[in-house]
C-alpha cells in the first residue's frame, strides 16, 4: 500500500526539522574553546593596555563576563559560556579603547583647527619634490 503524498511530505519535513534541531544542539553541546580563548586574550590585552587604571569600570565588566563564561564552562552550560565570552571580548575591546583614549596626549589648545597642522608634512616634502621636478625639467632631453 502506498502512502499519500502529504504523509510522505510530512515525514520528510519532520525528519529535516529533527536534523536541524540535532545540529543546533550539537553546536551548543561543544565547548566554546575559541570564544573563551579570544575573551581571555582580550582581557589580558586590556590589562596590558592599562585598562585597570585608565578604564577600571569597563575593565571590571570584562573580567566579570570572563568569570561568568568560565563558571558556565565548568558547569557545562556552553551556550551561556559562549555568550558571556562574547560579552567579555566586547567589554575588553571597549576597555582597551578607553584606556588608550585616556592615555593619549591632550590636544593642543591653539586657535587653529586640527587640519592646520597637517600641511607641515606637505611643506616638508614640497621642497624635495620641487627640486626634483626642477632638475628633471632642466635636464636636456634625448631624441629617440
């Protein structure tokens, strides 16, 4: 006896759905090794960038998320560990940026806009370029 087409279609769809669920569960069932490594390295980089001193609140947040990720990892809650590691990475990057910004030398308080300082590099190279151009123009051209 042959089954109706809708029954076959339903079986195929339910099999595909189960396969999708199993793949999703399998992805969450593996430890987030790379995410944890990235988070640890980012928190370490934030510490080395001076974040504990120059961005303590953001650095503490990164350490909190890393601690939460490690706790979740120890308790086999890999989905939570993965998410907390991502948060730790994000916070550590923000701490690095904040620490660098805080350590940057203060901008000059002159009346000239910041773009006014850029032409000095151009004027430094301009005499070299002008003399090279002048030498090239003064050189006699050979006829081919």
